[in-house]
């Protein structure tokens, strides 16, 4: 045996295996002597026979009375009679009578290890392992049978670690396991994942000559497989003289456990070639293995093949399939399989019910959940803690918190997950008060809150906007709860602050987290980056990127993908491309993020070039890819190519055009001035046009001066988005321009009914590491120098631009400057030029509304005059002004 050494020296005594026959002989002789020796007052044979008769009739209460009578007479009963009484207690599961008989052990002629071993068995088999262990520990002499009884009892209760401890105690007691006990010990070692003890036991097997025992060999093999020592397992497997189906199953199970499902399948084929027919367990191992790898379709085909071999799938096979589909987010198919299993007459077990409820919770199909719950009640699974927990989760996610609470209240046994599920259900629904009441009860119960409980409460409060209570809990958890905060605790605060749009506080928590020596994980980074994906947060993005580089998290593909997207939206498309080029293993999200970035920046050629690279990588374009490629064709003026791609979507990519694809096509036609083609496409749509389609048409009408068609687009947008103030504003302007005064009151009435709020134009800009905000019409005296500058430069821009004035210039989201005052982006531009300590190389502005033509013209002029790049992100487009031109091509 290579590399196998004894890792513990138990005794200097040479190893000798005592057979069960020898052990039995030694202690039987003592028992026989005690039986035939006459005590001071031997029990009459009639009493002994009477007790035996009572045992056979199940009259154990009367037997206890007889024992009391025997004790009063000073007589004794034989060990055989006493053990018969204990066996009757085992057969009838009468622990109370067993305790009474144990209390009267003094009536036995001679107390021996055989009797005490029977007591251990009685307590263990009646389900009272602690009492069994107490008797065991108090024994002065323990033989192989005693150890076997105690170890067997622990195995039945799946107390694997205790079995391993008992094994070491047994060896120190110079009692060696035999071929019957050793497989139980090996099973425990495998389930504990204790590879070192497994190697020790293998060495013991070889030294003691048990290598010819098939059951022992299979157990050794199972240990190596479960402990992940596949090279040792394979070598041992290949050296076995006899390999039965149990050995093959153990080897396949090991490969499946390590995720090497292909090797497991090769073994399966090799086993079949050797003429060993796969059994039910074999099929189940492979089916479970493929499901765990996410290859549910392969597993499904295996189950069908299993039937063709004449093996009927049992509940384990069905459950593996149902669970596999549910865990891989194919919940509809999971529930279909569950129904099919019921129709096939296969009774579900608790795991089946739990898996089905998980799928129900994900899909929020309450009626199906009620059916599963009903079956769980009929089959007696409602007392199963796992089933109860799944029911609470299902009802909570289906919005039935009353039903969830009822299940919670009826559960006789509640574990940590039970409490956390109920508290989480209330928090997710926004009932933090009720969650807190339950949280307080939990603190007073036997099950104490853990870090997940505290994190759930923190997350619930901050997402509902109560940041004070959230912060209070965050600080209390280490003081009162004595629970150390983990990464998820900090992530809960960060995600909560981001959700309530307090990015600066989220970034502050992010910095505090690092100073507290808590390392942010990928979840932290993936929460922070999208929140910083705007023009005025570039420095924050760089700060996060620096942390990613220091912690080598750039190798996490999802983080690199997010960085590509975030830098593009922050105006640094070059940084995005640099990250893209360094990624060795790209997925379709990587390429899509880069294509989206190029389209955002108006770089149509680069975007189209990536489509070819995507094909070279063997990546299939998805819905999002095709939207951006059509938009890239639009930017490039390649109408025919874009139309060809749209027409071939279903045939070439198996993608049915959705509203976003139609919107991209309207943009394609509209940018080239083919408004008739655009409206014909809209009228021929098989689905109802969404607001994105009409917005694309409106942009085309605004740029090409088709006011009549613009009114139709505005009316459709008003119908789809009655809450959007810009729709009300612009359509009223359109009606006024075209003399349709009779329609204006309807719009105003609708506006009042929907309580439409008209937002003021607002812009943000970062100068000297501080974000400044400007509102349209701001009359602050501190900005007096800005007003005169804006007026002068606006006049210069109009004179410079020979093409000033748009056919329907009045139809803007924001009211004219004559009404509301100077627009906010002009103030931001003036601030950047005047207040910056040096001439700015680049200016970055974010605006909440669509920028008007006059502001757009002024930005182009400033970029040319001052030689700077201006990035302006409005509600409609991403503008990059450079040398007097804009990336939008004056189409937005």
C-alpha cells in the first residue's frame, strides 16, 4: 500500500483480531456459569417461566411487578430472562418499562457485559441515544459486541463524527473491529470527509488480512470517493480482484461528487461492457450527477433510457430531476415533472415536496402551491421541518403572509431557517414592524438569531427607507447579539443605500468596510459599479476599479463585464476596450457590453466589427445584441443591411422581434428620413407598439419636420404614459402650433386627473472633486457671472451655426428659456469654464430631461472654441461633443 501509513499508535500489543465466536464464547461461559451457579436464594423455575410467558404475551407491566416480588423475596433471575425482558421492550418500543426494568437490574444473578450491552441496545433502539451512551460510558468492561451496539446506534442516528470518536476509543481499549463492524465505521469516516482516518483504516484492513472481504473493500472505496481522493480511489478500484455493482457505483458517485460527470459516464459504459447490468442506484447516481452540473436535458434522456432498460424510475430519480430543473431556474419544467410523477403513481418524499415548493415560490403560482401543500398534509410531511420551511418561503413569495404565519405557528419544531424565512418574508413585503416583533420573540426563544437574521432585518429596514433603524441594528448586532458582522452585513447597507438613491452614503459604507478590514466580495463590487455608471461618478468608478485590481478580482468575469459597461457610461470607452482586450475567456455578456458601449458613443464601425468577433468566438447573438447591431447600422446609415438583419432574425437566430427591435428599426428608418417606411412598419407590427417605438418615431419627426406625424406619436405616448409630464407639455405645444385648441382642454383634464408633476430641468457636474447641481431658471446671485457669460456665448453660437433652428423647435421636453429662465446645462457649462482652476480638458454633465437644440448648439460651439470634449447624458441620448460636432450626428 503506497503512501498509506498508520497515523496513530494505539498500543504496543500486537494486533490480533478476536472473532465474534471467540468473543461470544468467552462471555457466554461466564453467563453459563452464572446461570448454573446457585445464588443464596435461587429463583424457582416457575418464576423464570412465568416471566418468559409474560414477555411473549407482552404483559411487561406485570413482569415489572413480578421482578419487585422477586427482589422482596431476595431471589434472583437468570441473565437470559432479564435480556428477554429488555428485548420485549425493544420490540414494543416501551422506553418507560425499559427504564423500570433497568432500575431493577439488581435482581439479575450476575451483572455482566452481555446484559449491559443489551441495555445499550434497548436505549438506542428506542431512540434514547444519550441514555445508551451513559450506560456505555459507565461499563467497566466492554467487548466487541458492546462497541458494535454503540457504534451501530450512532450510525442509525447519522452521528458520524461520534462514530469516528468511538472508533479511536475502541482501538485505545485494545478492541479491534471485525469485518461486520468495519464497514459501519468506514461509512461514518466517508460521511465526515475524514480522509486521514480513511487511509488509516485502509492500512488496518491490509494488515489484518481483510482485503478479501468484498463488503470491506467496497466501504474503503466509498471512503476515498466521498473524501474526494479520486486518484487513490481509482488505484484501489483497479486493484480489486472482484468488482461488483456496489464498487462501480461508489467509483461513479465519487466522480459525480467532484463534478467529473463525463468520467463517471465512461465508467458506466465500461461497467456495461463487462456485462454488469446497471441497477436503480447506478442510474440515480448519473441522473443526480448531470442535474448537479446543470445538464438537466442529458439527465432527462438518461431517465428515458433507464425505462428502456426495464428499470422503473423511483422517487429518488424523479426527485433528482425535479430538484435539478428547479435549481437551474427551469421551474415550469420542474413542476411539469412533479405532476408527471404523481400521475405515474410514485409517492413523493419530503425532498420532492421541498423541491416542488421551491419551483412554485419562484414562479409565484399559488394554486399549484396549495395542491402541493394539500398532498404534504395527506402524506404526513407537514411535521417535517424542511417541508414547513419551504411552505413558509412559498407562501411569503406568493404574497400570502397570513398563510405563511399560520404554517409557522403550527410547526412544533422550528429551526434557524424557519425563523429566518418568516422574518425574511415580512421584510421583503415591507412589514418591518412585524418582522421586528418576530425578531424579538426569536431572541427569547431557544433558537438565537444568527448573522443572516440580523442582515435580513438590516436589509429590510434600509430598503423601506428607514436608514436610522437599519444603522442602529447594524451597530447593535456585535454589541447585543454578539454576532460578528460579515461581508453580507455591509453589502446589505450598501445595496439599501443604493436602492434609496443615496450613492454617496453607499460609497462611504464601502470605504468604511475596507477600513474595518472586511474585504468586499464580487457582490459588493457588482452592487457599486452600476450605481456609478454616469458621467459625474468617474472618479468613484476608478476608485472601485483600483480596489478590484489590488484584490485581483478582475479575473471574475462578471466584474470585468460590469467595468466595461460602467466605463462606457462614464464616458471612457477607451478604458472599456482596454479591459475587454485583456479578458481571455469572453462570454456573450462581455461582447454585448462592449457593443452597447460603442453604440452609446456613436462608434458604429467598432460595434459592427465586434459582431464578427463574436461569431469567431462561437458566441451566439442574443436579443440585446441584435438591438444594438440594428442601432449600429442606423448610426452608419446602412439601412439595407439593418433591414436585412431584422428580416432574418427569426430564421438565422431563432429570435422573434420584440418591441425593442421594432424601436431600433424605426430609429434606422427615421435617421435616414424614411418616415413612411417607419410608420408602415409600426402599422404592420404583430404586437402592440410600446412607448419606445413611438419615442423613436417622435425623434424622427422632430428632426425631419413632420409635425403631423409627430402629433400622432405624442398622442400615442400620452395614452401609454399619462404620468409623463413631457408628453403633456409637448403635445400642448403641438396643438397650439397647429391651431388645434379644441383638443388642449382634454389633455389638461387628463393632466389634472393623473396629478402629473412637471419636473424642472436639472443638471449635475463635477468640478474640483465636488458635484454641483443646477436648476433651470436659477436666479442665485452667486451665479451672476454665469448669466452674462451664457448670454454672450449663446449669441456667438447662434451666429456661428448656419443651420440653427429646427422645424418643430418648440416641441421640447423643457419649456423655453423665456419662460423658465436659463437652462441648467448651460449654467453647468458656464460653471465648468469659468470656475475651473485651469482650462478643462473634458466636461461631464448629466441632465434629467432631453437637451434642447439651443443648448446642443452651444455645447458644440464651446467644444470647438475651447478645444475641450464635452460629455452630456440627457434623458434621450448620450452626447459626446468634440471639435464642434456631436456623436449623435445632431439626431436625438
